[in-house]
């Protein structure tokens, strides 16, 4: 999981990205038209909800899924073409436009079900990009901490909920997931008991470790970064006294490799970053992109 800067971003102000060739920025008029349709769809949902017809309300959401589907290329552009949760492009399967807060029903830890956040079904700020390996497993899973405020249509307070699921547009949430040399996602060493529980539940629910190919890809990234760190240090020592340009060139090559693997465009860049951070070396940390 890598932090996605979502604030103030729209399809009209997100530039082209070579990692997402199918992304073409929208005009402001196109964006405004999309928002207008969203408002119309939400109004229709409110009427169906007032009528107490939940089944028809939920069918209406499904029948209009193409509306939020229009934003998939934009959501890909915001993450350099990577899944927002797994941080890979193809390994976690094809992309879904995922609703962070489930739109039809919300499942609790004890498997009981409450009404979903249907009023956010066409709200673009509730959309995330997720490979369907994790999205299929997540489904309507969205438990809250015991005694947490629970937002409803009549009293909308999503920002006050204590949710288990970590959110890739919340930088504090993203920083709760670390990685180890085996390729597994783990809670950050500094996590509190509640933060550790949230992280463990998110990892389990989204299959961030259970998907074997994903864990193996992380392990390979970790090994490569370890190799580059070792070589960087080795040749740095050789040129520390000056007069060894060949050693300096090799040192710089491994320095660039570390920067490349920790850059926002690289797959699993957060794994590479944690590999560096666990060394607790200030000079190495400055190499992180």
C-alpha cells in the first residue's frame, strides 16, 4: 500500500502519465457533467430509500455501475498504474473500481450485516483502485471498532468512524503497513495495539499475504534492494579516501538503483523503502525517492 494524494485531484487537473497510456485528461466541462449525473443518481437513490425499497435501491446502484467505471483510467493515473492496496500492476489481477465504504451492505467482524453507505455509491471520493484478488475477498467487509460512531444517511459522520480497513488515501494508515525479508506485509513496529489489529485485519481481508505470487514478488524486491545496499556501502568505503573514480561510479550505480526501486513509479516501492528504513541508516534513508 502506498499513499495516494487524492486531495484536490480531479480528472480535469491530472496530467497524462506514460504508465497509463489510456488516460486522457478530461475537460472541466466533462468533469462537471460527471458530477451533475452523480447528483442526479444520488437524488434517485434518496427517493428509493425514502420509499423503503432497499432491493430496488440496490439494483439501481448496480444498473448504474458504468458511471463510476468511467473514472478507472483516472484512478490508475493517480497511482502510476498500480493497485492502490497491493502496489503492483498485473500480479494482483485486473483492476476494479472499489468503494472504500461499501455501497449496499456493510459486514461486521462477527459477520452480521448493517445497511451500506448507499449515499456514497456515486461519490468519487469514496472510490479506490483495487486488483480484483483483494476486492473480491473484501466484498462488503467494513467493520468498525466497538463503540465507534457509525455514519448513517440521516447523520453522516464518516470522518468520525473508527474503521478497521486501512485507507490508501490516508497517509497515517499507509504508514501502518511494513514488510519483512520474507515478502510478508506486517504491522509497523511503532503501531499501537489498535493500529496493529487494523493492519492485521486489512492484510488478511485483502489477501495481501495469502496471494503467494504477490509475497514472492515482494521477497525478490527486498533481496534486490539488500544487494544494492551492500554494494553501495562496499564501494562507498573504497572511494571514501578519494582517488578511486571506478569505485565511485559503481557506488553511484547502486545508489540510482535504490532511488529507482523506491520511486513512486516502481512496483512495490513501499517494500523497497521499508528495506532501507529497517537499516536505520540516515545516509541510506536520504537515497529513498
